[in-house]
């Protein structure tokens, strides 16, 4: 549904791990994608899916 991009330039390994942890925080359905370019993490993308409950009342 939504993608979040954060600039990771100049961050150390601990900072990158904190960003990955933040992307996973509270995620129930979805994915976290980590993009690596030339051996460096350049992007973390979070995609979250929301499940909607079907209406309990059916038409007669």
C-alpha cells in the first residue's frame, strides 16, 4: 500500500539495523525489502497490507 524510503547514506551498520527494525515494527501483513548497490544498503522499503473484514450482514 505504501512505500517508505529513507536516505541511509553515511550511516553505520548499527544505524542500518535500527532502520530495518523500525520498518518491521508493528508490521502484521506485508514485506520489507532491502536494496543493496555496490555492497551498500541504499534503500529500505516497507509495504503494508491491510485486511478488511467482510460485512457480516448479507442482503436478503
